[in-house]
C-alpha cells in the first residue's frame, strides 16, 4: 500500500512549490500527486496543461456526471460513472515520473462533501498501485477537517516567519487530533522567507524541524510565467535545499 505524504501550511508559504520539487527529487515508483487546492496551481508547476491533455478535475468530472444524470432523468449511477471515467483515464494524467489527479473547483454552492467523497474513494481504489502519494493542500486547516486523507505517513507543515505560523503548528495538531487524522511523522519546514531567529526558536520547540527552503529567483520567475519547476537546475538554491530537507526526512532521492 502506497504511503501518503501531505504538504500543508498557511497561504502562500510555498506548499505547491515544495510539492513540485519533492515530486522531482524523491525516488518513488510509481508516484501519484494529488492537488486538493481549488486553484489547481500544481499542474502548471509541473509543466502540465490539463485542459490541453483533455483531463478533468474530480469536480469537473462530477459536474458532468450530474449533468448527464439530469438529462437521463436520474438513471445514471454516479459512483459507477466515476469508475468508468477512471477507466477512460479522464481524471488521471500520466507522466513518466508521476501521475496527477486534481480535486478542482467545486461546481455548486455548498460544501465539498461530494467531491471529497469521490476523491476518497478514488484514493482507496488506487492507493495499492503506488509506492507513494503526495498531496498538495489548499491554504489553512479546512482540508484537514474534511479528512480526505485520514492516515498519513509524513505530514509536512510549511511555515513562514510569522507568529501566526507558530500558532498554526498547534492548530494543526489540535484539528488532526480532533478529527482523528493519524500521522507517523510531523515535520516542520521553513519557507524561503525564514529568519535565523525563528529557526532557532523552532529548533528548541521539540518538533522535528527539517530545515528551510532557500530563496530562489528562478522559482519566482518560473511561477510568475506559469512555467515548469521540473527543469530548474539541480544545483539551484531551491533544488539543493529541498533535496537536503528530503534527505533529512529519510527519503531516497533520484
Ligand atoms: N524557494 C522560493 N524562492 C522564491 N520564491 C518562492 C519560493 N517558493 C515559493 N516562492 C514564491 O512564493 C509564492 C507562493 O508559492 P506557492 O504557490 O508554492 O505557495 P502555496 O503555499 O502553494 O500557495 P497557496 O496557499 O496559494 O496554495 C509564489 O509566488 C512562489 O513563486
Ligand atoms: Mg498551493
């Protein structure tokens, strides 16, 4: 059964950038990436244009299922259609190094209950096919409440150098405990704006602090242009620091 590793943190801390570089440097075959963020930015960072590839997010697929169901006056069976779509490779993008599934933007007002249920079922169905599943999360804690991944191997918390980030650590522990999410390891990662001062504080906090991601103008530039992070040089500051962080957590690198 593939291990599930989740990247979480406050808004704009660098979660998706870290996820993309994680995917690039970790040795895991086969590897599945899941983007839970409705802004769907991970695909771009991986150089993937899902629309051009003819792929749907889970929410888009559901929207289509419901529309079809309406047209056939409720004769369609949603879970079955989802399975059919999986077989048709409609919601899964396959690359040489990884596969990618995105949750997408919800199609109707209200909660994410139905798309969440669908992605949970999808993970249950395909987890055994992967050595590793990496999950990029939306900002904040809401996604934890939704309990899309109740059993996590490594939980990575991306931190910016603010007091709120320090409080965020406690909030994550509180929420995961409250909703019964289990994790094997709880890892803290400093983002590219980290200071020595907050690093010293975290090193004394008793939590496992893996290090910080270096500021990298190339990352900024590529993200601004919507270009892939998979081709930035292996010895760039972001690459070197992410590789160091992954090694610190005990991962084998490519
Ligand atoms: N190592 C880095 N060096 C320079 N800029 C970076 C680095 N990592 C991330 N950034 C920049 O920080 C911004 C936020 O990054 P990213 O989108 O990865 O964060 P996020 O936590 O996924 O955001 P969101 O909460 O919106 O999902 C982007 O403009 C990105 O280019
Ligand atoms: Mg993101």
